C-alpha cells in the first residue's frame, strides 16, 4: 500500500492502521519485513522502494505513538 504524502495522521492508532494498511495483519507484515531488512540489508538484497515503504510505515507508527498520551 502506498501512503499519500498528504496523508492526514489520525489520532487513533487503529484508525491509522485501517486507513493506511487495511488491517493490523497487513501492517504487521510490513513491519516484519522491515525487521528482516535491517538484519540482512546488503546491496541488491531488497528493492529500494520496498525499504523506503517499510521505513515510511515505521515513521508513521512512531509519529502516532509519540502523540498518544
């Protein structure tokens, strides 16, 4: 799933997940891929766009988690 640059960050994590990834399982798959990428990241192991997609997902979750009090 591609997230628009104009994505309006909802204040609720469940809302974010639904809007950006559809289900919690889909977000979990993206984040799990990110974990694998970090362990095995070598030149030509993953497509650059896939690494960027995972980084974007992690960034959005971090931003929402920082807003939750």
